[in-house]
């Protein structure tokens, strides 16, 4: 199954698939750097798509699919572009936990893909993780990648 088909078959995401990085806001696109932009197969704005049905939730931002040279299937980079300050660490962890729960429920077809859950700083990074926060991020599979998500041709 392709990322596009999985998005179209997912409740509340049907019709939301975009080619390349088109689902991202203009200000967010510079934070994603792909070694081969033609391998960016698509994206989806999960936050906007699910806002009406989960208005109070800490929703995740985007799913970005990339076809690596050394993978048969696309890899999804679940990407949260968010302020990286001490006061926001717990918020992003909540968002990651929401994403994991959603993937087990409504996003099952998308959960089948190899993926990374990444937090990209939308501004300066000014946080220091405490032991419990570091553990919570690890348990959620959440990685902070700095101000740019760099996607290489090979994984």
C-alpha cells in the first residue's frame, strides 16, 4: 500500500493527501530538507484534518512520506513543528502520545509504515530535558532533530 492510498483510506483524512510538501504551511517548508526532493512522495496535515472532531486534543502536525533508495516502501516522518522551550516539552510529549493513540485507532493503515516521530524546532531551541521528560520522549519514540529535519536518500 502507498502512503497516498493509506491517507485516502483513513477516516477524516480522505481528500487531504498532498504531493510533496504541499500539505505544510509556507513557513514550515524550509524546516524540511530532503536529499532528493523528488523522493518526497506526499504529505498530510493531520492537525487541520482532525481539528473539527478533536478540537481540544493536542493533535500532531504532519505526516511526510519519503521513498528512500534502500527501502521498498515509503517511510513516514510524523513531523511536529513546534517551539522548543522548557515550557513546551510536555506539550509536544502529549502530542506524540496523542499521535500514537490515533495511529492505533483511526490511523491503523498509516501505522503499518516504517516511521519516525520527529519534533522540529520552529525557532530557537532553548530547553534542557529532565530525566523524566527524556524517558517520556523515548517511550513515545519522539526524537528532537533541531531546526531542520534532514531526510537522506538512504535510511
